[in-house]
């Protein structure tokens, strides 16, 4: 969000070192692999969060959401070769107007503890379910996975059943037959059924090398429960789940349970707007990976450092719950990150100092707030982005 040279100059002042040129930095970063940030996130964030077993759960289960989101990438030869392009047109009937370079982000996100347990940046034309299956190696017994309506496929549910992972997945109108009937208001609000693979699915799954996995299932049919909830809009929402016990997981609780998945939508909002993920600092494929995984690591660091402050807000008796303002927290971390990670300074003193900043100017959480969405003109939006929006960096 600043020129590279200005950022390097600021860093040199923080580190009390000679300033580097933007060209020198660009050449030097080619010797750094983005996998360093993946390892940092695993060891410094994920392992720290779960290391002592003291973390937030939903009825004893770790609540994880999986979701994908496309991001716009630099339009350079190396990035196009790595991620491909997606064509676009002006309207359904118009001819192809051009192409954009996109990546598809997929994140396994702990919605209660607000950390990215696993993340992946794939090609823009990648299949979300394939990326989701790749996350399952980072899950374990006692996890409950919550997914939106892009994921209710027999294959994905089979993979979850093989690993004995609990799940709650929203069904679309084009998914399972039972779900389609329930969306029309037919039948009971909770139904336990057996799913059978669609015609041709067994052959397809065997081509993918899954027959040995299918043998672990009782037949290849899977027992699941369909749950229907009524939204505030008067529309029905149908969820397919492995949580068969009505006594432990009543139908009435699934609306709130699925709503917790929206924490991941908020997470993507932070990545794209607050941290300006799509404003990349380089034009090579490796620099794109570095920026993405560094941003994931930074978001997890912020969640860990603000956890105690958010707990203090949770204990306050106020009309509306409060939480740390992300603009405040990311700015505080930005201004102390060198002392935190690259010096022999007293870390406890630094953390105490920035926590004092976290407690200033909190934001309120107004539940069930649904203001009407107003369509704004392009000129109004341009004015906001150019003159009004406040950056935390």
C-alpha cells in the first residue's frame, strides 16, 4: 500500500541498518521460499494455539470451516503460467470480452479461535472440493467441519466418512434428492437417510484411485442426517450432517451452528480489504505465494495477540458485545513487529504495551443486524477508495 522503496526505508530505520534499494530487495526475495511462511504459521500460530489444549470448542468439538475465494493476480507471464486465466464477458449473451488472472484460495479456518489451520492458493479454475480434500490431512478426530453449498458432493462426504470426520454442509437446490424435497417444504425437519453414489460415480472414484478407501465404508452407502431450518427471510435452508444424535444436536441448534461459518467470510474480508491481499508486492509467481502465505501468518499472529483483549471485552457488561478493532491491532503489530520477532527486547513488555492499544477504540458486535443494502454509484465508490478510506498500514 506504499511504494516498495518507502517501505524499505522505514524498515531500515526500525532495524538501524543501511537502506536497501527496491531492486536489491526484489532480487534477494527470489532466494526466499514461500514455504517458510507456511512453516511459521504451523509452528508459531497453529501449534501455539492448540499446544496446551486450552482453546475454544463447540460441544467439545473443534469447529472448522472450509471455504474458497478467488483473488485477482498480477497479469504477468510467470503468474499466468502458474495460475492460468479465466475469461469474462459483458453479460450472458455477449462474446468473450477478455481474460483475468485469478487464483483460488482455500482455507481450513477455526471459526472460534480465528486462525487458519491450513491454507492453499491454487489455480483460478481449480475445483473447490479438490482443494478441500487436501485440507483433510490437517484435521483429526474431534473436529467438526462446516461448509457452504459448494461442497455437498457424494465424493466429499465419502472422504469425510472414511476419515470419520463430523460435518455440517449446506445443500443447494441442485444437490441431493432429499434436500430438494425439504427445500420445497416437504417431509420432516430432520431426516436420517442413506446416500448412494450417483450413476457412474463409483467408476469415476476408482479412476481417481479411491477403491481401497471405498472398501472401508459399509457398502458404499453413507448414513447422514438432513436438517431443515427456517431463515429470517422465510426461506428454508437444508443442511446435511453426520451428527445423527437428535438429543445432543437438536434440529433447532443447527441454524446458529451453521451461522458460525460466517466467521470465515469475515476472515476473507480482512485478507482482501483490511490487509489488501490483492495489492501484491511483486509480479512473479513466487512473490504472489510469499505475499499470500505471509498474510495468512500475519492474520494468525493478530488473532493470538488479541485473544486476551477480546476475552476482557467478552466479560464486560455492555449493551452490545465488543471486540478489538482490526485497524488498531494490525497497526500496532506493524509498528512493533521488528521488536517482537527480530530483536532481544523484552517480549512480555512489548505485548503488554500493544494490548493497551488493543483495548482502545473497540468495535461493537450488533447481532441480527440486517440493514438494507444500498447500491452505490461508481463515482461514490471511487471517492471512497481515493479519499475517505483509512488504511491501518
